[in-house]
C-alpha cells in the first residue's frame, strides 16, 4: 500500500512562497518587458493556447448532437452555468467575506441556493431570472485588496492570462481543494494504480476549475493580438481590484 503523496502539498507551498517573493522583482525587471524572457515565454504559451482552444472548439462542434436533438448552445450554456454555480459562487462567497464585501457574498449565497435547488445544481440559471445577476470574485482580487502586488503578467498553459499573484492563488487553491477531497475519498492508503488514476483526474479537474475561476479571462486570446489581450486583461483586473466588486455585475453565461 502506498500513502497519498505529501510532497505535492509541500511543493505547492514552496512554489507559492517563491512566486510571491520573486514576483515584484520580475515585474520590474527586463524579463517582463517586450523581448525579455518572460515576454517570449508568454507569447509562446499564447500561441499554444490559441491552438488548443481552436482544437477544443473544433472537437466540440464535431461531437455536438444534430440540430434535431438538444441544441448545442443550450448544452454549452447548461454546462457553463453548472460550472459557474459549483466553482464561482462558493469562491465568490469566501473571497468576498475575506475583504468584508458582504453585499457580494450575500448575492453569491442567494445564487448558489437558488441554482442548486430549482436550477438543478446550476444547469439552469434560475437566479438571474429572479433578479439576482452573477457577480464573481476570486482569491486574487481579495489579495489585491490587501495590497499584494501583481507580480507580472503570465500566460498559463491551457488556462490563459493571469498575473503571477492570480495564477499562484488560483492553482494553489484548486489543488488544495482537489487533493483534500481526494484524500478524504481515498483514505490514508491507496494502491499505486489508484493514485495514478486520481492524479490524472486531478490534473484534468485542475485545468477545468482553474479556467473557470476568472470567467472574464476565459476566451481572451482566441484569434486576437497578444498585446491587445494583455492590455485588456490587465485593465479589467486592475479596475476590479480598485472598485467594489458589487459595482460590476456580470452577464449570465
């Protein structure tokens, strides 16, 4: 029997410490400037993500049901609504409470309660129909309110644009939740085959959940210019950090 690996959690903590310590220096140095190593890396990942997104879009269109069955848009909307309900609403509640943004936390609580019941776990966005529009917050915005710097702009493979602060917060948070859930499900001991399967599932769930955390970042970059995407993303994140989250309701998915 092999115990669930603990080194992953230690590695995540080390990565978090290093990223938060090195982030400001990277952002202020030549690495983040046009032509620096970080800029070249971001452009490479940007091109990679564009190809991946186009591939996913083509695959979804290929395997989508015929028009005589459930419309494709309705299926995509239902899945998107469910992901928003299960990921964004609880995260908004926690992040808003962390910065004492009670109106946003209450809105997310109402949306989660309504959509988890009469909305069938969020497949239908009944809350918007009841006059409760989505307002999403995340841990990166909470850290920003407490004065944690951006740490530079970063394109994350499979996920998209982030700042170093937001990328570290999103990845560490999602991994902590997923591995805590897996540990509770599998117990203290498991076979190596079970661990490998759990790791594969965790990686896939990690990518999906991390992409979902910042809905405004999803889809940015597909068929667009790298510089325009970077400017657009940083502008909206800085604006959301500087203004109360409740002042910027989002359109339903």
